[in-house]
């Protein structure tokens, strides 16, 4: 499907080929321009794309595509935010943001979601449905009153730019992964699109309104997030790094690059948080989308620093957060498939608690130490990686505080002092980690193992790229809390 025909010429300068004006009032109009209802449809479709990208996102094995899908989740949430802000400016204010839309749209998005394969879903999401929306936006931009409704025109132009970037990503992806859309799937979507008037105007709400995409279907995100076999970890490097963590600034630098890279695992999991919380207020979805994008960016920050040193994922491996040893040989490792069990409200509460109150809050002291030590040692790139992460993490902890009471109420958790429990959990984790470190350091170091040799080789590569001038003088530091 072609998304390229309409242009972004300003309606104020191009008066020759513009479609007929879309009048916003007629004899039956009340005080709301017609575009308000159309914006509700657009919002529903953008939210559906957001949820579908999250639902299918765990199927991407390649690093660059995982990173792109997580950025798309954020971009989609930004498209929704823009539409919601404009919707609230019209008569009806916040009520417009949650207005019901036609169930025909639910049929459409479910049709796209229920693709026969991941590759078909990519076509359905990024090409067919996004393409139809793209044309719908441009058609409005070209027919709207360029002065009276300039704010809507401006926001649609912003959204169109987002779609153009996604289309460029799709073009690159399809060059790497050629695929012809399943003909029956494509025809079925086209049929429903036609039934929705090809999104050329707001659809009347008849009978029950649309529910979120996926509700009432059997679609589930994949149990395992896909990873290429070439990125399977070959050694238990974490044990080697942890043994030196407190007394070697070089070991800590390697840890932070590797540890940040692994945060893509958290982003992959948060795709399911999004898929399974469609009943939460939109503002929560917006916050989780940013959190997810940030964790994916932290993954990419760590990996980009490893790449600076010349260390690829194929060399160092991209383990899951699960125990490392079984991953070295697990036959199912990296294969998308299986069904991710639905996150109950209590699961989501516990996950936001565990990440925000324990992991993120608990790591601030060692991260600040890492920032100061890398800066003192003259490795400003690694220091910068730490600094931006600390800034992001501060906002993540704030949003956890904002939403934990809401998530607790949703989960039916009786009033608990989550701050106090967080403090206790952090203490317990640090004690467990310190005991683990003591046991590790008490075992004889096997300098003849392949894992040890690889660890030493990686340290040497990083050292060769950027010496840390304080390796010999940096005092002992805290052990990481988990
Ligand atoms: Fe992070
Ligand atoms: Fe975080």
C-alpha cells in the first residue's frame, strides 16, 4: 500500500490541488466541530497501534529492531498524547478524550492484530493500518480550514512526520527481511477498512462501542522474547565480573556496559505491562511507554559503549535476566513462542514495586560511584552513560511513587506502606548480594577457565580503547545490590 502520494505542502500556500473543504458545521451541528469525533477515531486507532506494537514486539530477534519497536511504542504514545490534548480543547473537554467510538474500528484493529505470522503483523501494523491513517490525516490537513483549525493541522503534521520515520524503518526492515503479505489477511483488512469508510470521516457509534484491541481475542504476547542464536551467551561472565566488582574500576566499567545492555530485557518485558493494562488511565500508559523506551535506550547506551570498545553482542552475548548457566545450552533459548501468562493486577503492582522501589532506588549509590570513578579516571563517555541513566532513573522512581497507590487499589492490595516495604526489600537484597559476593570470593579463582580468559580479554580490549587512569588508585566501592 502506498503512503507516499499526498504531500505535506502547507494548505495556506497550496491552493491548486486541494480537496474540497471539509466543512466543520452543518445544519445539524451543535457546538462541536465534526473533527472532534474524527479525532476520537484517530485516537482509538493510534492507541490500538500502540498496543499492537507492544503485543507483537517480543518477536523481533535483531537488536536494532527491538530498539526500534520500543521507540515506536514511545512515539505512538506521543501521537495519542497530542490527540488527547487537542481533544480536551474542544467543548466537552476531558470527556472528549474518552468518548466511545464505533465497534467497526474494533473489528478493524482486531483483524490487523490477528495476523497469521509476525511478518504479516508488521505489514498489517506499519503498512496497511498506518498507511490508511496516514492518508486520513493528510486528507484532513488538505481540506481543513488552514487558519480556523491550524492547531489540529499542526498536530496532524507532527504525527505524519512520526509515521514517515516509521515508514523509513519499515523500508529498511523489508530490505533485510523480504516478505509478501499473506493475501487473505491483506484482503480481509481491506474489506474491513472499506466498511470503515477508509477512515475518511468519523464513524457513528451504533450499539456497543469499541473495546481496546485484543480484548475478546485469544491473542497473547510471546512467552519468550526472541534473540538471535549468535547472541547466545557463551560464558558465565557475570560471575567473573562480580568477583572483581568492589575492587576494580575496570571490572565496574565492563559491568555497567554489559548490565545496561541487558536492560533491553526489561523493556522486552514491559511490552507485556502495556499489553495487559489497557484498563489503566492513559496517563499510566504514557508513563510506562516512556519508562520502556528509556530502558531500551539504556540497553542501547550500554551496547553502544561496548561497540566503542569493539565488543559486539556476538562476542559478549545477550543473556536473559534468568539464571545464566542454563542459558548456555537451553534448546529453547532465543526462540519466540509460547504464551506469556496474563499479568494480573497484583502481578503488575509487584513488578512496578520491584523495579521502582527495589531495583531502581537500590542502584543509585553504586551508579553515582561509577559516574564519579569513570570521570576521575578520564573516561568521560562512560561517565556520560552513567549520568543520563541516573537522570532517567530518577524520573522512573517518581512515576512509581505516583502509580503504586493506584495499582495497589486496582489489585485490591490493602493499604500497605510500600515505601517501608521497599526499604526492607532493598536491605534484604543488599545483604543477600553481599553474602553471595563473600561466597564467590571465598572460592578458589580458576584462572584456567575459558570464562576467566574471556573476561580478561574483554578487560584488555576496553583498556586498549580507553585507559582508566585510576585503576590502581580507586578505593574499594560498594557491591551492587543485586
Ligand atoms: Fe535503566
Ligand atoms: Fe529505570
